[in-house]
C-alpha cells in the first residue's frame, strides 16, 4: 500500500492548534479485502449470466410472458443487484451489463403483444413500462432501475424515464386518470401507463393465457380476484417513483404529490383505529368497494384470492418511509408503529411463544403465527 502523508489540524483544549502527521502505511483490513473479492465475484458471475442467458441484442433468452407467474418483472428480478453492486464500488462492467439487459428487455417486452389480455394487447410494455398491473409486481421489476440512479443520476435517459413514470400519477401532467386528487386515491389496484383498470380482472388478465404444463393452481386462485376498483395500500409503492424523480430533479411537484398521497393514507389509518385499511372506494371511503369492510379486497387482510395473500404491509413501509425521509417527521413512522402495536395487542402466548395474527375477517383477527418465524399461508376458512 502506497505511503500517504495526511496532515490534520486538531483544536486543542487551550485554543491552540496541534498538527498530527500520519505517514505510516497500513494494510487494508481483512473485511475490505473480502468486500473487494465479493464485488469481483459478482462481476464474474454477471459475465457468466450474460454469456448463458442474454443474446447479442441484449434480449433475455426464453419466451416472453405476461402475468404473475412469469411476467416482465420476473425477467429482470434476477439482475437488480448488478447496479447496486456497482454503486458499492464494483467494476464498471456491472453497470454496463445491467444497462444492456435493461434496455434489451424494454425493447423485447414492448414488441411482445398478448391479444388475450386487453392491457397487454399493444405490448407487454407500453411507453416503456407495464401498461397496468399491481404494485407488488411493478415494484419487483423496478429495483435495479432505482439502484442505477446511485451510479448514474445524471443520465438524461434515466431522468426522462423517471419523470415520465412518476408523471403517470400527477393529474396535472397526464389524463390517464390513475390519481384522483379530490379523494387522494390511486383509483385501482392496477395502474400505470394505460391508466387504471376499472373493469373486472379474469385469471387470464392476472396470469396470461394458459401455459402448457403450467400449475393449474396459479390460475384458479384468481377466480375471485376480479374487483380491482379503488385504492389499496400496495399502491404506496408508487411513491418510490416520485421520491426518485424528486431526488434527481429537485422538482417540488414530486415531493408535493408524494406527501399528498401519503397524508391521505395516514388520515385513513388513524380514522380506522390505527389499522391500515386494505381497500378504499372510488369515493374515498374506507371499504367503499367491498361493502364497507375495511379488511377486505384483493391482497387485503382478508384477501379474496382464498384469503392467502395479505400484502397490506408491503406498500406502507415504502410510502411512510419515503415521507419520513423527505420531512424528518416521525409521525409517518408512527403509523407503522401503531399498526404493529395493534397486532401485538391481539397477540396470544402459547407454550412460551408469542403469536400475532396475519389476517382479519368478520370474526376479528386470525391466522396466528410465531413472531420468530415466517408467517404460514393461512386459508380463509370462512371468516
């Protein structure tokens, strides 16, 4: 390691300055060498991935599909850490490889039409993004895109896309109708570059045309998941777009929209006894499209897809966390604290283990699980 002289001016207790000269070389700590080796291993692995799974045009090898089982988000879920590894100090080959695959998959899925699905009939991507889907899956496909900004925040193409995508939710910039500024809601569980989907969703809408040899259960679980109307806490994932657009442009309109939307969710949750409601009607009322039941809705506390997928707590940490980051106001984090407190108020202790509920139905909390293990899939069992 090369010797470097460092001169530090230190203020002494008596008001005089003391000069400390540091000119003795030190070997790097083992953890630093291990980190560098890990980053190099990442780059080596990416090179192998590109060789095996990506063609010369940047397209991923394999058929293009629409839907939850194997959609466009899944295509790039294998590469998001490439851009993160570069931001952590990895070689430039990492960010170049990510950019190659990202651009390739945008073109690849833009060109692929799925006539059986109305929102994908003009392309699995439209305006370079998902035409309309839920934020659980939109968000999964965006991770590497967000990380890219850590390395190249001034990339003009990156900024243009961020502003376009965030603009899908700003009423003054689009006529898509994703956001209702009067009621402060995203109007459907499915939103994006085609606007909100306000018609019923079929299993084919959710998972694309049947695939030979595909597991039938992947489609049948969506037989009851047709009502997409109204807002859902998953949609708070859309605030990530506004946050990143604000960070790279400093335009206040993105910050203002984010806080407007998150503040509405904070108010709803407070009005609902500290429990985050899992559906908001088109008129802004809690439970508005599900018979007044605050806990109902697709991916809700009592989900209509056989009650097995409660995604209520997947959007709020992002939305309230983003608002906290922008304002420093701990009241946003308090929403999440209160929700966790409510779960612990309903806890049970069995054989020395603390159990908290996963679901809520007409009979109250249910689906208890050990807080120290991953929650199991719990059937709706008529509640």
